[in-house]
C-alpha cells in the first residue's frame, strides 16, 4: 500500500476523496484505516449502484440500493419474448443492470440481449450459439459484459455494440451453468460443470492461475470475501470450497456430504451461507468451521440472501416456502408458504432484497411474490402469462434505480422479460 496525505492506494483500488471510499468493479468500498499512516487497512464493501452481477455483488448478498414496487404493480411495458425464435426455449438467466439503466439478460436460445429499460426495445443481441443459462456480469466501467454458455465458453462482450471484446475463453469442457463473479481486482471467476473446475480469468482473457479442480461437477456460482482474498464455491461432490484468490490454492473445504446447486453468500462477519440438495441451509464461518444447519422440507436450489443488518438469511426451498432464518443461531424467524399446488410451488429463484427490506422472489407456480421482511406477510403477488405450470420464475429479480422490478420466466414457446413498477 502506498500512502500520502490525500491518496491511499490499497490492493484493490485508489482512495482519492475525503470520506474514505473508493469504487472498484461495481462495489463501493469504505476504507477503515488512516489516510496518513495507512494503519488499520480494513475495507468494507457497500452495495453497488445497480445489479451488476448475479445476486447484486461479489458477496452475493442479494441486496439492492433501490426500493421496488411496494403495492400491487403494473407492467412498465409489455413482456418481451426474447427467445421466441426457437420454440420451447426458456430463460433461466437473471437480469443485470448497468449505470445507464440498460438491462442485459441471457436466453436459452443462445443469445445475450441488451434491452432499453425505458421502453423495452432491443439495443442488440449477441449469439453464443448454445444455451445461456448463466447470468451476465458487468465490468466496473460498464463497457464489458461477461457471460457463460453451455458450449463451455466465457464471453466478453462490448456493451455499446454487442461485439466480442476479446476472443471467448474455453473453460475446459461443455456446460457452464455458473454465472461469472467479478473480483475487486477485475478478475472474473466462473465455474464449469463438466470440467469440475473453478476458473480465474484476467480481464484480457488469460488465466490468472491453473483451474481449481473439485471432486464433482459445479453448478454453483462463486462468491468472494469482502477483502477479495478468498473465493467460495459449492460442488456436487458435497463440499464447500474456500480458495485463495491470488494463486488458486485451497484454503479449506467443508464437507456437506450431499452436493449443492445453490451459490454461497458471504455475511458481514465472513460467515458463508449456502443451500444444499439435502434440504438444509448451512452456515460456515470464515475459517471453515460449522456454525449451524437449518432443515427445510425439500432440496434448496435457491441461493441465500442476507438482510442489510446481517441478522436474517432469506432462502427459498423446493418445499414451496420462503424461509427467514436468524443468522446468529439458525433458528426460524418466519416462513412464507407460496400459493398453488405443492408440485408447482418450488422456489428455485434467489431472493432480492429491496432497500426498504421487501423480499422479492419468483416461484415455479408462475408468480412473483413481494414479502414483508418484518413478519413474512404478503405485500402482493404478480402472475405471469400462461399456465402457472409453464410460467415458472427461476431467475433472481433485479431492481432499477427508478424502482422498476425486472425478472424473467419460463414459458413454452418462449421466455419473457418483465418490467413491473
């Protein structure tokens, strides 16, 4: 670290103002050290202005800076069928939003779309050729969009015209379900299903270190510690891994026994929260020690989100409930049962938390729910087009700076992008 009376250059950014904050890769950081001595150099992330990657930030807290619709919403514009050119294609990808309000979302038709948030018109699309289940991530300066595809490539796409910024990086094998996460030094972290590996890619497309090999396929998207030094990812081999970001070596792993599709979230004290296919939610401390387990009634594919005060963990379950779990001891705060038949009520969607604490989550019953975080009561619900069984919402909603709520759904004949305000 280099210091003078006006500027601190920490490992991950440059501090040049008087409030001890700096911005890097979509996250504002507060520096807790002295500007003159450099003593006490702890950094704490603040939420990004927009949802620039899956679960809003590299910690995957799921928190937004903006308040979404508080009462029964209306459509801002007609839902956009962005996969209707191939019958039967759906959308699993969650929207990302850049500083200008432009929306980026992938489709199972193999295309990444750039959408004007004002009227829902299409700016451009990029074709990867095979399904994009991955959710896009946006570089700190907003110029590059990163997304994975089932052909096994990570794409770096220019936000202004949808062209390749650099040649795509092959991730060892086909089937990239994971969404990219951008570290505070600009590194892109993404896992690959078939190669069972976590990749660290520099912004120029080169490998930062040799892929980290796990013991099984990876669906989980990586999360990053607040100081950027540790990468967390779950595997279908039944382990939660902690990996050093500087060289890709293992820090620790925790055996969950059953594999996971859920992605980890990192709390303010460094605790890692992750759902599991065994129907449980796990809390593991920053050193890899067990803290608690909470059991739901079915598999947990949903990824946990964390309240602004770090006291409550929100997560959906395939048993048709959204759970609010106390972060200190894993006890239940409340649970919300979704409407509809149990077979159609599974929650794969990962919750998004509005700035007022409202929880937004999709459900396989074809509804988007807004839940009061204080007591788990229903604020409102919004049904998507088509039969509920065919209108599943598996994506994580995103909130724009004007309070518009964006999400995608699955529907036979095409997947739709919705905008509610």
